[in-house]
């Protein structure tokens, strides 16, 4: 069941973040990469599985689930069979988890 997008957006904004929305089709693959900033991701609908390379673990996100990645965290992802809609925001390195 989809999470309430406007509520999730408001929660992120109350944290001082500037979230944006993105979508992807079923089976889309993001190869391993990292970012110089902290990344906050919340799933609105569908699912996506992140592989945290250095931690050697998978994290499957479904509606309402949140993932925070510290700067320079090597990760890859695969979108689930229903596609995915996410809200994403970035934290400066000094404010990241």
C-alpha cells in the first residue's frame, strides 16, 4: 500500500531537508556508486533493494521505509517488480549520519 506522499514530504521538510520526488520502472538497476553528501531516501510506493557494498548487506525498502546513507557509502540498487516512487533529500557531509 502506498504511503502518504504529502505527509512524508512534510516530515522531511520539518527536518530542514529539501526533498525531491523520483520514480523508476520495475527492474531498473543502479550500479555501485557513492555520493559526497548524505542521502535520505523514503519510499512512497513500490520497492527498491539497496546493497551496501562495504557492509555486505541488502536493505529492501517498501512504502514508508527510510534509508539514510552517510557520505561516501558505496551502494547499488535494484527496483522491485512494481517499480518505485521515492522522496530523496541530501544532507551536507557535516550534518550527515
